[in-house]
């Protein structure tokens, strides 16, 4: 069984902190989510923080992402190693004995030393307090700039000009940047990646939320959901493909909780319809009879503890006695049914003295949707792709998505009108040529086995030439689509 452990530094114990004061960075017990839109594929696009009622709260370790083929490292969270708050100031410990101090009860024009270490001083200044709207809320918001004072009076802003933090009087920090690297920002932490606006707040509940295990597995009796699973086997050449779809309609009939082991069980009544195509793209589908059955879905807390962690947290994963990996807890913003998705990112392993690098041909694990359980996934490998996701959800008077209509799923509706496209050479050392039939105008995309888009060409027609020489050897997939619908795909081997 897999075991997951947060990578923790030392714990801090301190007396209880009382009431929340105006202008404090964080309200104790409130979940904050920040949008990290420039996150690399090994990082979470949303980062979270939740401060305890004690004066100091330890932060979580994260990945210092240097690149897919670089020496990635374990580092502090975007706020540093810990956050300490009083009614008058917040201190962010960015390194062992280095702190950034942000005073709370400050007026416009007030200046103070925010960082002082080894002869380097960074000043903070309140430049404005004004009403501002954010996440549907309105409040007074304080803008605080950080800068070095050069000889002659010139100010060098940190991390850059026009990059202040924003603090709301009632709600706290509503726009941040990476304090972990304060005050020395380099090419490893480009300034365009710094600003991170508030994306969600738990009290009041606005914007995105950080679901935990109990939030994710929260089906109720009577809930109906439709799940579509697709297995697409690619064989290349003239051998055609195997494409199987499973349409599942399920209604929750009972919910049971057990304490040992801690698990939740959902009893379901379900109908299932399968379609399958074997052969060249022009072949028709076989539609199997509808199956009606009852079953039980069981989910244990053990192995899914990470769902209660902050997005961005780096976890240690052990499998047996010998294998050790690290993964990032990721949280993606609302998509289907305005539900966020939480899971573990691509695994990394220790590469000698080079830090951590992605494990070849292993992508992210299953993800779980807020309130819609799981697991769901999109997996792309050498043999093709597999997907499983929710298509429809209904509870009481609310619904979202499009329900399955088994009567409309026929061999005619499911037969793709695939064009004849030639591709070669395959395998290739680099040069690759696609020949589209006359009159076809389509969008072309090249993906790796992790599903990452590497090359694309929109509104292509006729002959298209690509050079894959710079790509590592391995398997890739080319897809051709019109109006957002995929009409053709093929696996390519790079030598």
C-alpha cells in the first residue's frame, strides 16, 4: 500500500492568539487560495494557506521548479517556512534567520524596514488605501511596496515596479507574490510570475474552495451522475484503432460511513451502455445491450490523506521498501459543474546529486472533483489514451452537464467521419510530413505521453512539415480537429 507523508520541518508551539485585528494578513482558521497562473506542469496552479490561532504557523514545503529536464529542488512555500502574526505585524520567515516584516496598523506614507540581513535593507511603504472590489466583496485595500534605497535616493522596487501586495482591512492578503525568494529575484523566479491574486476565501465563502476528503466524497441519497469512460488504442499504419466507450448512469441509493477503517460507501443503481469500434477509422461501432445492475463504491481515507492538504504541498510517497518519490498536491480551478479538481501531480524521483526529475512515462495520478468523488483521469501512453470523467450531475432541483440518452447512442451517431490523412516517416529521426486531403482545413496538435502540447498549427491545409529533431526519443501523438472536435489521431515514434 502506498503511504504519503508531508515533508515537514520543525514544529512550533506558542500561546493562543486571540481576536483577528484589522489589516492582518490572514484571519486565523480561514482558507486562502491564490491563483498561480504561471505554474509549471509539476506545480499546482492554485496555492493555499490556512493560519492557525497560534502566533506562528508552519508552512508546507513545495517544489522549486527549474524545468522539466532540470534539477528541481524541495523549497519553502510561497510565504516561506512559517508565518507569525500579532495584532501589529506579520513576520514571514523566508530562510533560517531571515524575516520579512509587514506592519498592519500603518497609514499612507508610513515607511519601515521590512527586511534587514547581512547589510541589506529593504523598506516597505504604504502608498494608498482605497475601496476595491474583489471576488464579489468590497473593502478598503492597502497597497504596500517594497524597495531598496540606493545612494542618491533612487528606489529599486522588489520584486519589481508595480508589484505591491494588497491587504484588505477585513479579509487580509488579497494579492501576493513569492516571498520565498525575497528579496533577490532571479531568472529562476521571473517577475512576471510573481503576482498572485486571491482566488478563493472560505469565510465568507467566495471564489474557489480547497476541498478536503469529506467535501469530495459528499454524495447524497438520490444524487444522479453520468460518467463517460473512453479507451482509445492506437495501432498505427493501416491496422486502425480500437475505440471503446462506456456510458454509465448511476443513482446513489444509500450512503454509509465506517470508522475502522475510515471509509465511505455509496450504494448505486446503475445502467451501462458500451460501444466499441475495431478496425480502420471508417468502420462502424458495435453497440452492446444496456446492462442494469446494483453495486457499491467504496472509498477509504487511507491513501487519500493528501486530499486534506494545502494545494502546492510536496509529499513523500513510499511504495514498498525501495521506491521513494515526491509529488505535488495540485488543485485545478472550477470546470465541470463549477467544481474544482484535486489530486497528485507528476511523480519525481531523486536523480543523484541533481535534485528531483520527472519519472519518464509516468503522468499525474487520478484526480477527484469537489462533491463528485472520483477517481477521474486522462491518461496518455504508448498504447493510446484512457479517460474517465463526469458528463452530468443532478441533485434535487439543480443539474449541470448533458445527460446520456441511450436511445440516441446508435452505430450511426457513433460512427466518425474520419478523413484520409497520411503521415511519415514513422518512426522518424526528426522530419515529419502530414498530407491532408484536398479541401480539409483543420487544426493540428502534437502531444507527449503526459498530454502536454508541444507543437500546433491552426487552419492547416495541404502538406504540413514539422521537425521533431529537438524532441527526446519516445512516443508522441498527433491529433487533427475541426471546430474543436477531434477527427483523426495517430501515434508517432521519435528515434
